[in-house]
């Protein structure tokens, strides 16, 4: 075991893993975190905690993750390269480990021009690829960057990375995934998938390269709540691709039935993704829909979650 | 070369409004080439400021002098008399020139007339594009001559990020191409993809004080003084 996290154990046991995400509040009200987290208890194997997603200032990912640990719900702490230099990144990883956080997702982060601090200075001192290698070095060699002394204590992190199978340069995306695995990624959570055929093609390449055997690939899914949301996501969310038939299907039902249709599409997609060889699990990004996760997980036949 | 643009006239006015004899010093170097701080632009600055002062009932006297380059001590010395006769100086050089002028005449208030934007290229007359962040460790060798530090909105060394739009543009704007998409396409066309298949390690930034460059061949002259 690299980290001993529940997510690692579930994947190690060959079970189909399920993760979801929790968005921290814009402020200090921990009761919001606790309320959202209770909906997720027992429904998933681990819960991603977003790190100031869309570059909007929120309760920190590390503090929110620590609250989940206290509640006995396993977090995947997301950490972006956008807001921290390498000193802060390493220090925060120490902090996260010390607080009992065992999964990390190393990502670039949405550009700050999307958020509510548009004139912030970007950091990107190291990139997500370099952060993966850094966490692996901290965990496996017990060393930080450019320093050969052994650190005090362990950094048992299960290391995650993001992948977008749909964005240009398409041909490079699988090679880019290989780079991430070589850097240290133990698991991958993909961008939201709406085009199953395209994803299947990508997985063919990934399998041909043997990458599915070197890391656990969790297929990302976001249930659509309405036509407006689907259209917004297709047009505004970085790297998002929603094919027309899906948009039309959501648009084709009355507004009050759109969410139901979104869940139906979600369940169908889960079925199809389960059939694709090399897919190790599902990552549900149900944006501000934490309370719907019990119903979604149930209907998609993702329950009960294994206890290992 | 360095590209710059004039500050809003009201902002410049705010800096000089308490002075009466004002010297506008242009630069014949980069800011002249990018049509922001050369002869013509410095004369225009004087004209605009004079007019504004008149409107506000301020009686100020402006003189103009354009020197070859403000980032060179000899050229700066050429305007000693003019500077001494003035209450303050507006420089339309880049930020480096403004500082050099301010240091050379350290008892005189020196104000910037321009905002220095970037090191860039001339796309066309009056249209410039940033191309270099002076990172001190040129990456262009393995990126097909496209700078990831400058042209990628996140300055990624192992890009692309997941945000590339389907049309190959950057998540930040449809008007900005994804630098890593371009890097990939160019390297592929040159059959050099192996350049980006391995992981590029973290950059060794040298972010401290002002950088100093001793050109090759000049080490003995400068390093012994230390």
C-alpha cells in the first residue's frame, strides 16, 4: 500500500471505484461542509474537495478536507499550481498528511481570469506534471525538491491526476497521460464525459499503450440539471465537450423534467462506461448537487460501496 | 524589442501638476520604435500636457529632449544642463530607462510617461505581440520555437492543461491559441515529438533583486571589482 487510503484499497481490491466532489463554501461556515458531506457518507469511496474551483476564493481545500477526515469521510484533496509556489505546495502537502489526508489530486487549476480575483498574479511555479513527481518523491524517497535530506515523518499520499481525452492536441492526450503516470500518478480522474464513443476510442489508445495497467482510470461524469446548464457548460467550461445529441435530448424535455432526463443519461453512461475495459471507476462531478448523490448512486447501481 | 504605451494623460498630469518647469525626455531606442516614446510622441505628450495645464489654469513650461537611449550613461549625461534647469522630468523610456535617468539625476523627481508592456515583436505597424518573458533559461530548443513561459497562459512546462478549447484556443480566450497545441503541431511536423515526451523538471528561477549580466569576454573587467 502506498497510502492506505480507502480509495487505494478499493482499487487495489479490483472493485469498481466511485468518487464524487464537494465544493467548499465561500466563507467559514463549516456547517455547510458537514451538511453536504453527510449526503455523501457511504455513497462513494472518496470525496474530491475542490481547490478554489473556477478561481473563486473559497474555504481552502486543505481545511475542508481535514473536516471530512474528522467526520470519517475520506477526502481527495485537490491542489492547484495556480496559487502556490513550490514552498507552499510542499508545506501544504506536509500539512495535509499530518492532518490525515491520504489522497491528493494535482492539477493546473482554472486560470484566475475566470474567477473573482481577475487581477491576481498567477503562480504556476511548478506545473501539475512536476507536482506529481514532487509528491511521489516526498512519499517514496522521503525527500523534498532539490534537497537530499530525509524529511521527518511520512507522506502517505495516493496520487491522482486529471486527464482530458477530448481536447486538442487529441493525438497527444494519451502520451500526456503516460507522462503523468511516469511522473507519479496512481489514479486518473478524467474530464466530464458526454461522448462515450470518443472516450472509447481514447481508451483503445490508452490500453494499447498499456496505461490502464499502470494506473487506475476513473471516468468523469457530470449529471446535467437543465438545458441552460448543459449549454453553459458546453460553451464556457474549459475543455468541456458536449455533443449535440446530448444537448438536444436535454432540450427536448420540459424544463421541470430536465434534471430527471439528466440523471437518466448519467445512468446510461455509467452502464456504458462500466463495459469499457480499463475503466477502473467513476468520478461524479455533480456540481452543487451533493444532496442528489444518494439517489444518483442508487439509480446508477453503484451501491452499496465495498467496505475493505 | 521592448514595447510600451503612453500612460493616461490625467495620470501623468497628476504626477507633475505641482511643478512648473518640466522636461519631457524621449528615448530613441525601443520606445521610439514602438511609437510610444520617440521624438514625435514626446512632442505630442508636451502638447497634450500643455493643453491640460492651460485648461486647469496652471502655468507650466515644458521643454523636450530626445536622447539616443536612456539605458546608457553617456547619452544620459548629454542632458545634464536641461535636467538641472527643470523642476522635474518625465521620461518616455521603458521602466529601465526611467530608473537609469532617475538614478543619474537622483535629486530630481523623475516620472514615467509610459507603461512598459513587454518584450515583443512587430506584427504590423502599431501592432505588437509579446514573445519573451526574459526567464533566463530559454526553453525554445525543445518547444519548436514557441515559448511556453510567454505564450501559455499558465506558463506550463509540461502542457497542455485540460482547458484547451476544441478549436485549439486557450481556455482564457478564443483569441489566444493554446501554446501547447501549437508546440505539439510544430514538433510533429518536424518529426521531433520526442522533445516533449519526457518530463521537463521544475524551472530554476532566479527571482532575486535586479538581474546582472556580465557578457562573455567581460568577466575579468567586472568580476574582479565584484
